C-alpha cells in the first residue's frame, strides 16, 4: 500500500510539471495554430540557462524564474523571426511543423555544443520531508505542486478576466472575426508566445529539478508525454491539458512503480492511442478556451 | 590506391546507396504524394532488424551473448525481401492513423511520436532485438562467396547497393510517371478536388505509405548487411529529419533531386565528415552538424522551397508555402465554377 | 452603366474593384457606393461574387485592381483589423460569433478598441438597440438560436458605433419569420444609428423592400444597379432575378 501512496505522490509532482508544459503547448496550438515541436528544445535551453545561473550560486527558485524569462525571450524571438515570416507566406500547417522541428533540432544541439554530452544537475536543497495527508513529500516537491497550482490559477484568471486573455480566446476560436473586431491578432499571438514561452521555460527547469539530472536530449521523451496529455485533453484546450497532465502524470508514475520506469512514456502512448480510438477529439471535446 | 582508400570509397558508396534508396522512398511519400512522414526512419529500422534476425543463426549461437527473436539463418536475398516486407507491413497501422487524423499536421506528429515510442520499446525490451545493445555479428550477404573483409567483397557489395538504387529508381519512376502518379500529385495539391473527381485518397495514401515503407525497409536491409550491427541509437527520430532535409534541399517531387539531396546531406555532409578528425570537446562536431542540418532546412524552405532541382511539371510544381493558398483557390474555383457559365 | 441619379454623399466608395483568391479574379470591375443612413443591398444568384465583393472591401481578401475608399481615406487592401478600426463593422455570413465566449464577452470583443471604462456603457447601449440580448448576456454564443446569434453578431459590430455596417447574407439559414424580423426591424435599427448599411442578401425581394439602392451581381460583375423601388418595377429585372410578376409598389 505504501508504494501506491508514494507513487501517487510522485505522480502529483510529475503531473504538476507536465501541467505547466501542456497548458503552454496547447495554448500555442490553440491561439497561434502552430504545433510547436521545438517546445522540448526551448524547455532544455531554458533549463540549461537556469543551470548556469544556479551553478554561479543563485538559489534554484530564482533559477526557475530565470528559466521562465529565458523561455519567454527564446519563444518570442522564434515567433518574431521565424514563425511569423513563414506564416505570412501562407505556409501550410505541416510546413510549420517542419520548421519547428528544425528549430528544436538547432536548439537542442546548441545546448549540446555549449554544455557538452554529460548530464548536469542543479544544486538544490530538497528541504525537510513533510507529511501532507497520506503523502510524504519534500519541501521542494510541495513547492513544485504549489507552483503549478499558482500557474493554473493565473492562466484561468488571464483567460477569463483580462482583456488580453479574452482576445486570446477570441483569436483561438476565430482569428478572422477577431481581426474584423479590430483586434491586432499578430500582437495577441506575440503575447501568447511570451506567456507560453515563460511557462515552457519554467516547466523546463521544473522538469530538470524533478528528474535530478538532465542533458541536451532529456526532454525528447518528455515532449511525447506532453503531446499525449495535450491530445488526451483535447488539442487547444487549456483545461483539457491540465486534466490530461493529471491523468498521465499519475498513471506514468504509478506504472513506473509497479512495472518498470522504462515504459513510462510507452504507457502514456498507449493511453493516448486508447483515447484517440474512443474519443478522437479528446476528453474535453467542445472548445472551452 | 591503398586498401584503406578503397575501403573508404566503397563504404561511402554503400552508405550513399542506402541514403539514395531511403530518400527515393521518402520522395515518393513526401515529394510526390505530399505525405509528411516524420516516422520514416522506423521503416528503415524495421527492415534492418528483420533482415538481421532472418540472416542471423539462433540467438544461442555465437556464445549466446545476445537475445533476439527468429534467428532463421536464411540465405541472401531472402533477408532483404523480408526486410522490405517488414517495412511495408509496418506502414499499415500508420496508414490507419493518418486516415483517422483530423489534420495533416496531427498525422505527421503522431508518426513522430510513434517513432520515438517504438525506439524506446526496442531499446528497453531486450528479448525482441537485444535492447539498447542491438543485434551484432549480422552475417554479410554472400559472405560465403568472398571473405567479407576482402576488397573484392567490398566492391561487390557497393555494386549491389548501386544496382538496388537503379532498381528502386526505376520502380518509383514507373509509379510516379504513370496516371497513378498524376493522381498522387493531384491529391497533394488539392485533396478536396481529387476526391471530387472520384479518387480514393485514403487508399492512395495507404499504398504510398506501404510502398515507401518497403523501400525504406530495403535500405535498412542493405545497410545492416554492410555494417553487421543495428541498434536503437542508429534510428533516433532526428535521422528522419536528415532524410527530410535531403529531399527538401534536393527538390521535392523530383527523384533526381532526392538522389542529389541524399548525396549532399546524409552522405556528403554527415557521413563524409565522420572521417575527418574531430575537434573541440566530445559531441561538438555532431552537435554542429545537426545545427547546420536544421539551419539548411530553414534556409531552403525560405529561399528555395523548390530545392536545387525543382519538380518538372510547372503547373503542378508549387512550393510548400503556396500549397495552402492553392488549396483555398482550388476550393474557391470549385465553389464559383458553375456560376461562371451563367 | 446607367446614368447616375442624385444620391447622398457616399461614405464608402468602391471603384472598378477586381478581387479573387489567388488564381483568376472572381469579381471584376465592380463599383458601388453607400451613404450614411442608407441601406444598400447587393443581390444576385449563388456564386455571382457577392460575398467575394464584401470580403475584398473589408480586407479579408486582396483587391487585385481598383480602389476602395472610406470617407476621404483610401482603404484599399488595408488589413481587416485596420478597416475595422477605421469604422467598418463587418459581419461575415458564417462563423460570425465567438462560439465559446459568452454574449457579453462577444460584445466586449466587439468593443476591444474602446477604453476599458467605456465598454460597460456601450454594452448597455447595444442592449437598448437589441433588447432581446439583455437576458442572454451570460449565455455562450454557441448555445443560441440562429436569429439570436445573428443579433449577437450585429451587436458585436455595433459596439464601436461604426460608420458603415457590412452584412454578408445575414438571413442565411434563418427561419422565414425570423429573417423577416431581422431585415425589416433590426437592420432598420442599425441604419437609424446614422450609419450606412451594405447588405448582401439572397432574399432579393426583401432586400429591395428595405434598401434604398440595389446592385445586381452576376458572373462576378455588377449587371445593373438603381433605386430599389425602380428596380422592382422593371419587368426584365423582376423576371430574371425575382422570378415572377412585378411587385406592386
């Protein structure tokens, strides 16, 4: 029984990291119409920048903030100088995917060129182990769960209450009509890349904290789990992505405890196939963005 | 020529042959039919593994240091045929996924995800193909005729590889230069219109995925017969990006473009540089190679989307960015067509 | 072209416009004008280029030749959002509301360009023009009936109090009674705000009844135009476009 509770605890931590990343990925698709396969590359590049800062003696939570800023800047620049120009040329969605795939390859290997092939770890103090209900979690893990709850709340407030957030939802559901209402959708899209880029960077650092050590290609498999939770939740649906992340975070960690950690991503893939077979539009079907 | 030089040349010839065969398969899918298969490398991998376990003896042989299925010890060319069949069969589930996908970019990404997951499974599930270590000591085809270490065998094998390039080129040309090839291009340019004139695009797509898969499987079989080992690290997902880069750079929809792309990117740029001395810390040279590969894709898509050798049919030869616009105008023509007659 | 009878000073002028979707132009050499407070309708068979004309005027598709002016400003090939900012409220034929957003949020999006403190007042004003919207403000637009949706769509553009409304087949897919109310009651209210209304309409008879001027499209060109009352009396026009005997004025 202990092993179940412990793995559910790990699952909540993984789900937290996954939720931050999946919400960002799904918003990028929903609002800007790009399936961004450079997401893993941006995550790792941001996590590595946080490592450089952390290595210089800065606290890891400030490192997480630095990763957020780095992710925002990288994503903004990618959109400004690569994605927007290609979109203006009416590049097809699949053409955009090839572009982001190439960008991801470039980013990942920039990290490899600078950081070298060996994995690195953050200097961080996990803090005391605390009992939260039935779970025993470290202060660091509780901090990660709290971070993702704060981000989920902030995204909810952004989308429901702010002018920018409503414009994002409007652009997501009908960009042409948004423009006809006078909304400069290119600016909304640029803001989307800044915000989701920050989340991508934060999730990169959180992913690195959760995995203990990381290297240039560590996010490749994690991106598969992100894509799975995004599609399980319904592509373009932030709330669906949170739900998908919770489901996949729990299932992958519990399965890791009972079967073997080697097949975590395979389990995620099987869940994805199951959902696609039964409900191709995802768990949250209608657009609720 | 020293024997070292000859080994170098024959090695490049075989690698080049493998890349050309693979790029021709990808050119059929991506160039002619417009199917972006981000999982293309798994078909090459399937061909290599199946050819390996068909030609290897039982896994208890060789001291039993590796574990794998089959081990049928078949004679050449049966393992190659098996490899091609395996590549083709593996394409059937992909075809079903593509059919169910809501959008072409979803289909492309699902094939990429599948490729990553399959690599993980083979990497971890040792009984299948010996896990991360991979299968080794794969017998060289016709190794009973000549000693595989001899120059004679090297020349013979590069000859066979080049011969297979020609065979594959002829077969693929037969497909793409026929009325069926025209239908494939019509599907690529405007699927709605192709369906409207009665083309079964689902079946066409499945046929192309199977044919391309079989060609990729054959390329894997040729490769594994030469390097005698095959492991998950040889077919990670970026290997597909290299082949896509080759086809984009060479020229989509033109087989000679695909051949040129194979000679330029995987062979000329990646394989040839493996023989120059490395500089900098470990991993730097491959990292730089990948960065340049990514940049080449972006630069070509932006400045020369039609590639070095553009597709010949001018009316149909549209760049990828123009395809969306073409689809819109096609739909508009359909919508407004009848009205013009009034 | 017919000789030009007296018309009020136009706010929208299109001169010899050609436009299309990338290939050959779908419409060629179309000229029209709309004045403030005036309802102008464009009628014609399916595929005659009516929607294409509207889309080219509001910047959704490119004008290949010719010119579009709003007041004194040349707005040819302006981006859609800039055309909206200049004072044109465009309601497309389909996808005319933000489905997942509530009615109030739809109106807020219509008023995106307003200062935030003005928005609530404008929502109230829109509700005073379309009172039926008042009780629907909290509902999601996709849950509404066709007639209610169209009211939301028109309310959305009304938020900015544009100089010109451009409505693409507002009655498509509406039940006849609702279509009748929309054309005879709601569109008249839009015009009563002092703005011009440019209306593409399938129901040619109704369009003639509510508009002061009508353009007739066919095969991507403007076949004829004139005072709506005059057109309904012309036997050739009625026969080919309305299918029946001339209406009694």
